[in-house]
């Protein structure tokens, strides 16, 4: 028995400004989230991106081709009501940030980590008021409380739509610092993604690529780039 799929029932998707935000409408009727909330977003740019996704649907609706819609739904249905928990979970990455845990050998890997990761820690010290210290090995060692609190406050200050995107920037890269660097445009998302995969790239150079691992990495890369796009779409123009 074939799986039932929702069919396209509308002629046009449009954007309507309302209550300080922007809703997406299908033939004048508001789109709803899976939790039956009105799909209302903070910026016209995000609403227009969502409307384009709905207009691009043909016969059957395919949610996999609607990433902006899916992330906006998550921001409304999940992050809005769990903001404190999500922000606290992401802020915790600062105390075990990927960039702080360094190899003890070989020298070439140690040098590469220093070359690519040290500048990002310097950037965090300057732009996030958080100086994180490096460790050798994988055993956890707490960071200074002042640095962690600075990162925590910045994370909690993000609105639900920013936080929904920021979640993927941090969780996919394994680094709160790289998440903020991507969000704030310190470097391109592509470059930051490569920095986050330094250890994996090193292993590939030594032992060759694994097809399954490469395919999974590409899926994660695309998700990281989408998260950066989503964060940018959430920015209100002053």
C-alpha cells in the first residue's frame, strides 16, 4: 500500500504583514505549524523564502524540499516554549568546545590545529569577551567561569528563530565559538565548516576516504550552510 501524501490545494503563496511579524498565506489562508500555530516569522525575507518553498511544491507536498519552513516550524513549536532549556544546552558547549581539545601527536596535526583553531579562540576573546584555554587530550577540564558566563549570556539573548538556527550551527560543528563565528559572519560558513572538520580531514588524508562517512559529512555540511542562511534570514533590518 502506497503512503498517502498531502496534495497541493492552493494556487499562490503570499506574505502578509501582521502584528509586528510576517505570515505566509495560501490563497489568503494562514499556513499553520504542525502544532496548529500560525506560521508567523520575524522578517519579510524569511517569510518570502517560506512562500517560495510552498510555491515550488507541485502535485504532492514534500517537506524535505522545505528547509526554511521546517526550521521556522521548530522555532515556533519547540524553541519558543523551551527557550531556556535549548539555550542552556547550547551554552554548555562552551565548557567543552571542540577548538580547545588538542592532539598530543603527531606534530603535523598539532601544528594544523594551532594554525586553524587558535585564531578562532583569539576571535572569541576579542568579539565575545570569552577567552577559552586549550587542553591536550580529551579529558574534560573546566573553563574559567567568567568566559563561560559571557558565552551563556550571549546564547540566551538569541530570539527563538535565531536560536533554532544557532542550534544546528553549534551541534553540527561541535563548537560554540564556531557557531557564533558563523552567526556573526566572522568567516564564511564554508570555511568554518572546514575548520570544524579538521580532525576528520586529517584522518582522511592518512587513511583515505570512507564513502559512507563522506556522504554523511556532506549532509551535515548542507545542514550547516542552511542553518547559517536561516540565522541570516532571522535578522531584523533596523
